[in-house]
C-alpha cells in the first residue's frame, strides 16, 4: 500500500488529510514537530489547571458569502463551532459575513479534521531532510529513523519549506525559489494569562481591538469570547501584540518581552488581577502579508514521486484560505495516485 505523508498538523494539513480519506486506498500519516495539534490554530492549557485554556493564535473564524458552506455546516452540526455571540469592540462587521468561535478551543477544529482523516498522527516529528531514494521520498526528522513515502505534502509556512535540507534544495527550481522567497509574513507575540477559579475580570467587553498602543493590538477575555463562563474553571486572557512590536522584538529575550507586554496590559486594563501563570508565544510567521505569486492553493515541486506544498502561504491567513489550499492539494494528490 502506498504511503502518503502530510507534514504539518495545522488547519491545512488536517483538512487535507480528511479530504484524502476514502479518496485513496493509501495509508496517510501526519507528522508535526510540535507536541500537539493546531499549528497557528493552537489552544494552550494553564500549567496549573488543564481545564483553563486560551486560544493563542486564531481567535475566531469568519464565513463570508463566498465561503465553502459545507465545512462550516459540518463543524456547526458537531458543536465544534458556535456563532460568536460575545461583544468584540472594534470588530469590523462585513455584510453577509458571520463569525464563529470554538467553545473547546480553536485547536478542536484541527483535532476534528484529524479524527475524520483516520490518519496516523505523530507529534515531535520535526522534518529536516527530504531526499530521493529508489523512486520514493526518504523523509528524515530530528530524532528517529528516516522513513520512505510515495507522496509528500508540505503544509508548513513557506520560509520553513526553504529551510529543509536534502535533495529538495536542488529540486526546487530557480523560478519556484524566487516565487517562494517572495512570500512574506507578519510577526507577533501572544500572551496567555491563566487565572485561579473565582478570579474576577470586570470589563464590559469579551474582546477588544486596541488602536492607540505601540505594543498591544488585541485583548480577549478568552472564556467570555468563547461563551464558556463557568464557576469551576478559572478565566483566561489572550493578548496579541502589534506587528511592529513583534518585528522589533523578534530576537529579544522572551522574559523581557513578556514583562514589556504585561506592563502595557496593566496600563490598558488596570483592574486585571495577577495571573496564576503566563505563557508567552512568539509567532515568527503569524499571518501572510504576501502570498506566493501565481500559485493559487499549492505548488508542485516534483511530479514522480509527488512532492507538493501548500498552506495559507499560497492563499491567505484564514479558515477559507487553508481549506482552499487543502482542497487544491487533495485534488492534485488524487489525480497522481
Ligand atoms: C496571532 C494569530 C492570529 C490569527 N487570527 C486568526 C483569526 O482570528 N481567524 C483566522 O481565520 N485565522 C487567524 N490566523 C491565521 C490562521 O491561524 C492561519 O492562517 C492558519 O492556522 C494556518 O494554518 P496552516 O495549517 O496553513 O499552517 P500552520 O498552522 O502554521 O501549521 C503548520 C504546522 O507545521 C508544523 N511544522 C512546521 N515546520 C515543520 C517541520 N519542519 N516538521 C514538522 N512539522 C513542522 C508546525 O508545528 C505547524 O503545526 C491567526 C494567526 C495568528 C498567528
């Protein structure tokens, strides 16, 4: 039985794996370097209480008139998505568009697609080299033995594709390299603040866009945003920095960055109690500011055996962009098998 490897357990990789189910008789594996599913749709747990969670990347998904409705309907019917009912100050409402949150955390969307895929999912599998070996792809990772695959699908941010070693370096031709190199991403930090049960956060909004602070762009009372207020679970707060702050502090000491963000947060929301634990996440590749040109959804790097790459870098940084890429990847893989 042929083996297909999807690199990346984010929204693109998981939905692509789900789309491949049933379409092929091949065995699909998903590898991700992280310790869990989600990628930039990540949900973090408090170090002190696993029930207290916060979405550190994507906050909500927006369905527009042009969206592929069936994906939203499926997620809504399984309770994975629910309409956003909380108040978000500064959210620009577009006509005909609808916003959804994931009550169990945004990573539950990715986990849902991984379950649907029936794929073998492996975490802490950091791909380093991709090399041709006897008509197959030999994929090496940081720890563990290399494995052979008939098809490899890369759904990692574009700059990370360009960091891979092995034959892939020479397989990417000069034109493709230029196209891939021209993609760009913003950078941001996210802070997750986790509180003890009973902590009170008295603000009249569930989330708020900030327009006049050099450091902070967005604050969310995450449990309120997801409409899951419970007396048994401590509240959580998420802070996203501005892109300028993210860029300027990309290589700064994380502890100093965390302190800086916390001091700006205190000036913006002085009534916030002290958090029981804090997590600082650097998003070096946060959102796509310029997608790979002339490659809608994916780029074929090698045909026989197939090596293909996709992700939001080939569309745009939202739910629809990832699904569009996943559909394009799955269609190409099917036509090659
Ligand atoms: C701060 C922030 C806020 C956002 N807000 C929103 C929002 O409100 N709404 C919205 O729709 N979108 C939002 N987005 C964008 C959205 O999160 C992304 O577009 C989407 O998650 C991208 O999914 P992906 O699967 O293409 O990539 P990723 O989620 O980046 O997945 C790629 C995966 O590949 C893994 N990986 C990378 N390199 C390797 C390797 N060498 N070996 C193995 N694994 C590897 C990574 O660990 C990761 O899990 C936001 C993003 C950020 C960062």
